[in-house]
C-alpha cells in the first residue's frame, strides 16, 4: 500500500517535480557530449571503444585495408571480459552516424534514465511520493553517478537491468502466484547477470529480500514461480560462461585475480574500500542511508537489508576490485537512493507541519530547486574545466612519427589511446600499481633487467607519455635515459632503443 503524500500532496506538484528532475538528469548527462571519453576510467572505456570500432570497420568496404585489419585485430585481441552488448549496439549505430564516440555516451545516459523510471516506481512502493522523489533526486544527481552513467562500459546498462529486476521482483512479492511479474523478474535478472556476471550478487540479494518480505524461506520455495525466475535468471549467463570457458576458452583467465585472501589481513583493503565509498557517495550520504534503515517499516526493512548485504558480499568476494576500482560500487547508488526514501518521508512530514501556507511551501520548493540546480551547475563546471579533445591530435601525431616501428611504452591506458587515435600498437610497460598487484598476487616480481628485456628486447622505440608513472619507477627512468631521444613534443618523449 502506498503511503500518503504530505509535502508533494498534489498531482501538479508531483508531476512538476518529476519533470524537473528528469530534465536536470538528462541535461547534465548530455552536456559536453562530444568530449573524449577520458574523464572516467579511460582504460575501460577505450576497451569498449576499440571493440566497437573493430566491429564497425569489419562491415566497411571502401576503406584502407591496413586500417581495417588493424581495427579488427584490436577488437579481437582485447580481453573479452563481458558479452559485447553495448559495443555491438554502438557499432550498429555507427553504420548510420559514422564513428562518433559520443554515441556510447548517449546510450549509457539513456540506460540510466530508464533505470530512474523504475527506481521511482519501486521507491513509491516503499515510501510516499516525497520519499520516492528524494530517491530519484539522489539517483539522478549524485555527482559520481552523473559522471559514471555517461561512460562507455556495460555498468550503466547493468544497473538499469538490476533496478528493473528489483521493481519486478518486488511486484511479484505482492502476488507470488502471478507469473507475469515472475517472468519479468527472471528476464531482467537474467539479462543483468548476462551483461555483467557481478550483477548476480544484487539480483540474488534483491530476490531474497523481496521474497522474505511476506514469506518464510520454506514458503518461498513452495512457489512454482520461484523456479521460473531462477531458470530465466541463470540460463543466459550460464550459457555464456560455458561457451566462454569450455568452448571458446577466452573467459577462463577473467575469473582469476578477483579474490585475494591475503587482502583480508591488509589494512589497505579496508581503507581502500572506504575510499571508494567516499568517492561514490560521500560519507554524509552513505551514513544517512544507513541510518535510514531504522525509519523503514518492518517488511521493507528485509528488502533494504538484503540489498545492503548483497553489496557487502559482493565487496568481500571482489576484494581487490572493490578497494581499487570505484565503479565496482556503482550499484550502490540505487541502494542508497532506495534506503533514503523512508527517512525523506519523515523529514518532509516534519517540514510540511512547519509550513502551514502555500507561500511557505512554495518558498521551500524554491530552496530545493536552487540546491539541485546548484549541484547540476557545479557538475557542468567540472566537465567544462577540462577539454580532452586536443589529446586526439597528440596521439595521431605520435602514430604518424612512429609508423613502421616496433613500439613499447609507458603510456596512459596500456597503449589504448595510441591504438585508438594513433592507429598503432605497443607493448605496455606495467604501471607502479600493476607491479604491486602482481607482487601481492603471484609472489616477488621479476628483476628489472629481465623485465625490460622481455618488454623492449625486440622493439625499436619506447614511448613515454605518463611522466607521473615514470617518476615512480626510477630504474626505468635511468635505463631509458641511456638511450638517445628519437622525438619529443608537448606531452610525449620517444627513446630510440636501436640507435
């Protein structure tokens, strides 16, 4: 049963607030649309960009054979982490628009906005319109969520599918014998896990939380619809995993290095996770969401608690990535948004009791509008402050200078920028973080000279564009300075390994 609306107690007020929130959410995500995807985890975004370009160029005919071969090769050799769903969609769209990287930004933003619709519908089940609108505002305007939901990677799509699953399984919990919502929940839960395996933690948690709202575990297992959901949820991802591991063989390596037991004894793991949480939500928002649990009614407490526990189990299993990759905590944003809805109910009820006239309520609404607009404007200023477009020309220049040479390098994103804009491949020298990671995972790292020989022995040139990384590796810097400079420019330095 939906709770009574107190602050936004008229249909016109609710519709106005919804239009405002969706307008702000769309506008801020489409601002600076055509800038290069280097603002947020560029390594991961360029992986998808190179794959999409390879798929697109594979369909072209009147193009350079050399470039076409290179584009397809880069697509094929890149790690197959998840099914290439978003890449395939973007590559298909390129056929009508040409190769425009910002197409991916539109798709990701669209997925996030669709998720917002279902998050509002779900929050409306948990709280009143006051709480649901608050949840929607958090989901759409939390700074990290805005930037992350524009990125060229499968995570925005995964979050959308998870949220739709939560809505469908919650609806199913209201009527467990109804196959309509069981089929919808199974379909979207299965698609979420298919798009990215890690979604399984949030799908299972949401399913259990919804079921235990009204039933015991034994009663849940007696429902035939549960097995329909389970089958639909498991089959797509299971089929992909079987094919990728046992038939094609490209997935086996991707399941390694995610869980490192030794990290549980390392304080850096816990501090790193805390740091990621601070980046994603901020301490105040996270603390408020946790405290909001005590203001949630008893049945919905089980659902919200299950979502928190799902995220916690996810962080325990993916202990390296949860403490070092902030986007692994992206599904936490809809959890926080939903958790805050009951607390917002209470706050708006208190506010409505103090504002006894329409004029006072309108004034309070203007304050809320000012706060949300200021948040969106601050994000706009952050995006405008950095223009990544000139980098395309730099990498193109490096590609032209080094054409025909065998390359190694210490460059951003393991050479992905050089591959995308410079149309050149290189052997990547590991970063300082990589060296520490592999030392912790597989024992002591190899000695420097042996490592240098393995990377650069048969190379002609060594490109350096990441000078911050170079300063962290004095042995490499000293070794490179023993070679003459082949070329240099603003942002790059190229050493001749074979003078």
